[in-house]
C-alpha cells in the first residue's frame, strides 16, 4: 500500500470565517446603536438647525453677556424629593439685575426624556428662585439656563448631583 499525501488548504475556511465574523460584528454594532439612540443637545434650548444657522451670533451675544454680568447658583446638590434653585444675577459692579427673562431647564445628561423647563417663582434683589420641583432619580443632573437682559443673551450650564 502506498501512502497518499493529502494536503488541505484552510485558506477558504479562514476567508469565510472572517466574512461571518464581520457580519456578526456589524449586527452587534447596529444593536448597540438602537439600544442607545443619539439625544439632541439642549444647551441652547433651541432646535439644532437654528443653532447651526446662528452659532456665530449666539457666541457673540454670549461673549457680551459674560463681559457684563455675573451668574451663580445656590446649589450643587439635590435631594430626591422637593428641591429649589436660586440663581443670582448681577452686573460686574455687583448691582442686582431684576428685569431679566430667565428660563431654566433641568436635564439628565444621558437622556432628554426627563427634561423639565422651569420659570422663576419669585424674583427679589437679583435672586431668581425656581421651585419647588421634584427630583425623582439619584445621579447627575444638568441645570441649563437661558438669560435675556435687554439686548444681552447668555446661556449657562451647571451640574448638580441628586442624593437620597
């Protein structure tokens, strides 16, 4: 009996394995993308198309606002349950500003589903009080503010953490 030498070529199997691996990786990428949809950034509290069209004007107004006014928040921590926020607005000389149009939005950084728009419940000596409002979840929250004082317009973002 003679021995017949048989050599196998595994090259086609490797190519098919790579193709199947790529298809599985693409499917997994699509699954991850569908489970984690893109959320719109709400920093400017406008549709992104409007922000995109007017970004230079928005940034110019923001620069003028920052040069003229000082802004501070009363809180860096929330508690699950009832909360309130006080925003202090003054000019660079320390004079309180009471005639501003202020809109505040509470938002979670990872989703827009829990966004809440707040308007001041009281204004006194440059202190704009928002609330009471309810915080239902622990974790990181963003406080987004849009402030208009005459021709000046400014946007501000602050973060607070909710704890039990």
